[in-house]
């Protein structure tokens, strides 16, 4: 609030500095927001592709496992799945996109060779292989989707935060600072005007006093002069 | 290993099996099931040969699980009955063939303990249609380690093979060496010491065909996987189609492998499936065609020697196929597959 600010020149200078800094910050944040939006649009395209691939992989995996369960039996499919205890390994690293830290997920042991799946080859069938293949692909898609969609969400959060900051600067802080600046400037001008007026007043008063003094002096002089003449006489 | 003294009683067993064969589901029955929901299928089974199993398991399971467990239990019961009827060499031949269920059970036990599955869940997945007695299987279901199961199977057909593969399992931490040892032992024992009796010539031919089909599909699976695995490690001796050298040579090149099968004695029977295999990115159609060819082949052999072991093996295959088909319909319905799609998956002869 402008009324809360002391209308001093020091404060005015401070506010001017803050306005300059805020304007610079506003421009930078605006650039960051635009950059983030561009990056986000790229990631959004990628996320849409990944999501549709994920859906296709899921459909395919479901179809394969349904057929394997139908033709081989649920017991055989569960048995083949139980023959493996090794789980895929995931390692997460992070990368920086315009200041936003997004995860990078590396997976290993998802895609397996036919001799790494635990169940014996001699007594199993191609239906089980195809269901396993389809699920391995699905897991890879899920991992990729997790990476891309987390990056997308983090970018979205950052865009939202940046947008809020830009708006706060643009519609709250800068207007308030400018209002304060204007208030102080007006106050200072007013003070200046008052000062000038006061000085003028003083000057006028002084001049009036001087005039009065001069008048008094002249009058006293005039009073002294006839007396002297009369004495001579 | 079990055996029963005395001569074969093929005539008697064949007569009993013929009666059972007549009760198998025909094409019309499958079409009827295709129009039903899983609950209706279960109700329909209640009025068929599966009545006893549906009633026994109805309180424990529901939905398609009830159907699947009832089918498995009926399968076990039917094959157990065949083994009860059979005597002499016929019994030996049949028990050799039905040890595929022993192999299944051993793998189920190993997988159960490997994945810490509760013993009760393992027990319901066992199909007691082989040679291993129910008490032993029951005891092994409570085993706490793979080593304990291997030890518990010593003295059976799979004992030595499993003991030999145990080290490889312990090194790799994967069940593959044990599972492959079980399946290999089953197949190798299947054709061992069959003798040269003329009435067994057709049966030998059938077993060779079964091994050929198994080798063909496994070679194709390896070729498709594109991995650098020695195909000979997955080769089963006893067939006509491939030698170990052939498999090693052909498994790297799927086109050459398909051409090789096309030029073989099975080429005509499988030509449609091979065409489909070349066009599609899936082995499932080919596998289905192999199953149909195997079923048809066994059926035709049964007609040549109606009083030999082959009509009984043909019934075993047909019964297994019936179980597979009913389960496929029920599971397909459960998964929301269309009737036409399910029908394509069925093998009906």
C-alpha cells in the first residue's frame, strides 16, 4: 500500500531499483515460461505417442495373455510366470530441462531371452512366449510412459509456478511498486512545492521586515534632521 | 517305475475307451457352448461327464476357475481309470505316455516352492494322471526348497535327471535346467526300448511324429527369438524330421527352417500353416496347426490298428483336446473374446 511507504528520496531510489529488478525478472520469467511451454509442447507430443503406444501394447498383451490362458489354461500361465523370480531393475537419474529436474529411468532385465524366462522351453508353448513377449514390451512402454509423463507433469507444475510468478510481478508487485513510486514522487514534489512556497513566504516576510526596517530608519532620520536645522538657526 | 505283470489287455481297454470316446464333445456341442456364458457352461457341464467334478469343486471354486479345475480333475480321473484297466505291456506303454502329467506335476511343484506359493494352491494345480502316487505329490507340495523336491523324487523316472541338473539350477538361480531335464527325461523315456513288435510300428511312428512336431515348434521358437542359444540344447532325440546337426544348422535361419519342414513328409499336412507362418508374425497359428495334425495323425493310426495302443493314445489326445477346447471357450468368454475369435482357437476334428 502506497500509504505505508515513507515518502523519502531514499525509499524512492530503493523502489526504482526494485522496479528495475522486477522488470528484468519479469522479462526473464516470461522468457522462461515461453521456453517451458515450447519444451512442454514437444514433451506433450511425445507423451501422446507414448500413451497411444502404451494403450496398443496393453491391448496386445491382454489379448495374448487371454489367449494363452484360454488355450494353455490359467494354471499353465501362472506356472510359467511363477518360474521366474528375477524382477526388472530400474535406475533413475535426473536431467535438467530449463531448470526443471525431470527423471530419466533406465531399465534392465525387462526384455528377456527365451532362455532367461525361467520356464523350460521343451515343455512350454509359443503362446506362453508371445504372452511373455507382449508383457515385456508393455513393461518397457510403462517405464517410458512413466518417464515422459512425470517430466510432463513436472514441466506443467513449473509452467504454472512460472506463470504465477510472472502474473504476480506483472499484476501485483510491479503495479504496487509503480504506485509507491508515483506516491513518493508526488509526495516529494508536494514537499518541494511546499518548501518553495515556504521559502518564498520566508523570503517575502524577510523582505517585508527589511522594508519595514528601512522605513523606520528613514523616518527616524527624517525626524532628526529638522531639529539640527533649528539649532543652527 | 511302475509295471504290471501279465499280457496286454488291449481289447478290453479299447472297448472301454471306445465307450468313453463316444461321450466326447462333438462339433455341435462346442457350437452350443460357444453360445453360452461361463456360468451356463458350468451348468451344462453339470449335466455331462463332468458332473462329479463340478459338484466336488463347486463349493471351493467359482466361475471359470471352477470349469478349469473340474476339467483337469476329470482328465486325471479318466486317465487314471485307463491305467487301472490296462495290464502288461499296454500298461507300460500308457504309463510312459501319461508321465507327461508327472512332468507337469514336478514342474508345478518346483515352481510352487520357487515362488513361495502356498502348498494348498500348489495342490489344486496338480493333475494326478501320471505314475507318481498321490501321497508322494501331497508330501512334496509341502516341501520348503527345490533341493527337498529333487531329493523327494529320487528313485522316480525324473530323480537322476533332476539331481544332475540341480547344480546348474543352483548356479543360475533359474528353474530352466530343472524344467528342461524333466521334459527331456519324459520324451527320451517315451521311445526307449519300445521293441520291434509290428503292432507297435504305428505307435512308434506316432511318437516320432510327436517328437518331430515338438522339435519343429521349438526350433521355430528359437529361430524367432533371434537369441544366441545352442538349439541342440533343446533338441529331443527320437524323431525322424531333424538330427541334432540339422537343428543347429537351421535354427539360425527361419526361412530355411520353414523350407525344410515344407519339404519333409509333414509338408503337405502343414503347408497351410507354413504359409500362415510366413505371412504372420506369430507362431500360434502354426502351433495350432501342429496340434490339429498330431490329433488327426493319432486318430488315423487308431483306425489302422483298432486293437493296439494307438486308439487309446488317440483317445488320450482327444480328451486333452476336449479339455483344452472347453477351457478355451470358457476363458475366451470370460475375457470377452467374440465367438468367432474363440472358434478360431479351437482344434476340432
